[in-house]
C-alpha cells in the first residue's frame, strides 16, 4: 500500500511535464554531445539560449542563496525554519543551470578542458570558480542540516554564501561588461543588472514554489523593492540607449520591459504565484535581450571576419535545452522536498 501511494505521488501533472522535459531535452543533449552540433551558434555569437539558460538558473539560485544567507545572519525565523527547503531550491537550480551549460560544450573532453583551464585574468574563469564554490557551500550546509550539526557552522557558512553569491552575480555581468569589440556590453551597468535580477528571480521563485510557507511574506518584502529597482534600471538603460552616441551600439532595453516588474511589485498580494511567475519570465526576457543584443554588433577585429551585424533566432533544440534545464531543477527540488523535508504539504506544487 505504501509503494502505491509513492508511485501515485509521481503521476501528477507536474511530474508528467517534468518527465517530458527531461526526455525531450535529454535526447537533444545526448545528440549534441555524441553526433553533432544542433544549436544556432556562430563564431561571433556563442552565448545563445543554452548558455542564457545557465545564466538564468544560476542567477535565480544566487537570489535564493542571498535570501538564505540574509535570513541566517539576521536570525529571521521564517527563513531559518525553512533553511532546508531553500538549500534544496538553490542547489537544484544551480544543477539545472549546469546541465544546460554542459550541453553547449559539444563533448565531455571539451567540458573537462574548460573546467581545468586556469586563467585568473578571465572573468569567465571566475564565473566557473565562484559557481563551483557556491554549490559546495550549499551542499555542506545541507549535509550539516540533515545531520543536525548545523548551528556550529551557521555563521561562517552564511557569510561565505553571502560573499560568494554576491560576487558570482556581479561577475556574470562583469564578464559581459569587459568584452572588447561589443559596444552593447561595455561598462559596469550589466553587473548591477545581474545582481538585482538575481534577487528578483530568486525571491519570485520562493513565492512561486513555497506558497504555503512563512517564507512567502519575507520573500515578498524583498521582492517588491528589488523588482521596482530593476524597473528603474531598465528605464535608465532605455534613456541611455535613446541618447547614446556609441558607435555600433544595438539597444536591448524597451519601455515594455518595465511593465511586468511594476505590475508584479504593485499587485503581488492579489495573485502571488501568478505574478511571481510573470516576474521570472520577465527576468529571462531581460537576460536574453542583453546577452543576444550585445553580440549582434561586432567591431574590429571581429567585424572584418564575421560581418558587422549578426542575427539570431533560437531553434527548437535550443528551446528544448531551456526546457531541460528547468526540468532538471524542478525534478531535483521536488525530490528534495519529498524525501528531505518534513513539510511536504508546503513544498513545490
């Protein structure tokens, strides 16, 4: 009888969607690794939807990690009570992002070479380093929490998570801001956008996935000002692009991008999960826009070889990799809620 209940627990619409995503996306990922390229990448345009999926999920995980670290340092009862759930969410999202990123390397040897290539002067190397350290801290904290020995290490782990997660989110933006030859990326602005968007998507994910939890109120309190701050940053970018005289700059921000964040911040109490989902999709829209638009215009020396303006549209395999990354994250979060937490009724839907 017990096994029947367990099996039925996996025959829900959510699990069926996850399974479809894992099978369809997994099949495309294996084909990409074993037989040949399927993605719409080019020599001058390499950060396409699979890598954007990594950025999206990694930053969302970063936002959850920052909320967790804040709660532990401030002794917020709602956050400390649901520490394990937040750890599961953060780890699951990171692993989902890593899954999407791994598909874009083409083969296992390429992935290993990239991970082992030390280049302290490269922002991309620092992204790999920081986002390799962050899951280690989270998994150590989760292991200590499961064994009941977490209190001794709470403070150092919380500070470590806060510092590394913040640095990781800023470094992702800085990696684009230091690219030479792409005027749409240049500057420190994207480092601020990636940090704020991490907080917006992370808190929105908590509202979406923990609807019955005491975490929701704390997350909403953080979500509203950060969503409005992101809308303000986008408005500044719109004004900057409208008056910019930088040669070759292709604008990526639009006034329409502000609406989801303003609406979600103002009306979140009316439909928390729906508007949290709206904010998450809007964050993906922002990240997709600046990553793609920044690559479309190449200045010397790349312009001579590839042409001035590139074009890009994600194909079906790339879209399925986005689905795969989200499905992996969702599966890990649901499994963690099912087997590692005691409040299954407050877990993911």
